C-alpha cells in the first residue's frame, strides 16, 4: 500500500498498459484519476476499479489539446493531493490517426500531439499541484523504439519524451519533484492484435529474451517503483523494461535460439 493517501493521474488509463497501471496503483492504495478520449472504455475501467475496491474516476480529454488538458488538471486538482502523474497516453503509427494521404506536417502534428504534446501539457499543468503537495513524481512512458529506430516518426516523438523527462527532472528538483521514464519493449494488451498475449505467436523472432511479450502489470510495476519513495534518489532516468530485447543482436539472437538451454559457459563455442 505504497500510495495510500495519494492521488495518481494516469493518462491513457482507459486501455492497454495504462489500464494495467490504473489497476496496479489502486491495489497499492492510491485514488486514481485517469484520462482518455473513449468514454465507454473509461466507464468500463471505472467499473473494474469497484471490483478492486478502489476509487478511480475517468476524465474524457483529448490530451493533444492544451485547453482540454488545462481543464483536466483543474478538475483533478480539486481532489487536492496529486502526488504522481503517469504520462502513458500515446500512439504509434497505426493508432496515431495518421492517414496515408497526410502531408509531412500533418503526420508530425498527429504523432507529436499524441505522444509529446500530451506529456508536455499534462506535466506543465500538473507541476504546481505536485509542488503544492510537497513534492511528487512524474513517470513518462517512452518506448524502445527510441533505441532501435522505427518506421515513421514514433521513435522521434518518444525520444523527445525522454529528453523532456530530463528537463522536468532538473526543473522539478528544487520542488522535490522527480521525473523518470519507463521504456517498454513489446507489451501484449487487450487492444493488441499483432501478437497473442501468451507468447511469441506467429512472430518470426522472439519479442524478448524470454520468448514472450511483456504484460501491462510488468510495466506498471516499473512505473510504481519509480513513482515510489524507494526511488527517492533516482531522477531524469529511463528504465528499459523490454525483457532484454535491446541487448540482443543478430548473433546473440541466433545463439539464444540454438543454445537457449545451455547455462553460462564463459565462451562462445562448443561446451565440453
Ligand atoms: N504496447 C506496446 O508494446 C508498447 C511498447 C512501447 C511503448 N508503448 C507505449 O505505451 C503507451 C500505452 O500503449 P498501449 O499499447 O497500451 O496502447 P493503447 O491500448 O492504444 O492505449 C493508448 C492510450 O492512450 C490514449 N490516447 C492516445 N492518444 C490520446 C489523446 N490524444 N488524448 C487522450 N488519450 C489518448 C488512448 O485513449 P483513447 O483510446 O480513449 O483515445 C489509450 O487509452 C503508449 O504511450 C505507447 O506508445 C507501448
């Protein structure tokens, strides 16, 4: 119950990883406000919160619109004890609203709006509330797309989220506000049709060194750690939670596939 007596705001909490983060903080005793555009999905997560015996309230908001974010923070601020902000809302190419016919400027506007503007607006308006609470934590969700490169602009927007996090960490420090990032690899969610939740499925390469995708709860655990007092000396950092995917190269991937059950030998070659 690390967050009892604290309010937590989770953007994009009405589905996927964000929904897992909402569940996690509720189980840790927090009161949770969460935001998204789809009211129906928001109501469903509110109902799930009752089953967990927690208090969660959905706020409908397009987070790429500054005035809507200002309203959102105004409303959540009335609760009066905002201690944690999780900027989880975001969208890759398929979900960013980019259409094939969009010109470059429109594509960038949409990608930036969903991933970077949302994080920047929410953080900016929430900072005074966190300060007035006596300090707090911001945790932003980026992506390992920033490490690997990625088709399109998603990796660019997410890299900017990581850079923004470092600036927030500097500016927040005098007010006892920490800012960090969690960078997920491939995470299976209920909205994901690319691969089944249980494992690698039809994928031709492993989505992690464990041969499976991660879960929203595994990302939520990393977020909660960085938001908690246990991470009191950690700020401006990005914690990669990708099941080791980013340490693989083609050689280690093929070795993993061929010799996955061999215990550490200290050498690459035949094991006596
Ligand atoms: N799943 C993965 O493998 C993975 C890997 C790395 C990083 N990530 C990142 O993790 C975060 C969550 O992803 P997910 O897989 O859980 O995707 P998801 O199920 O599509 O959830 C995205 C959430 O963001 C919200 N959102 C997007 N644009 C918004 C906007 N303009 N205003 C308000 N809400 C907005 C959506 O709400 P509405 O539906 O109501 O619009 C939804 O709740 C994203 O930042 C994503 O980039 C995911």
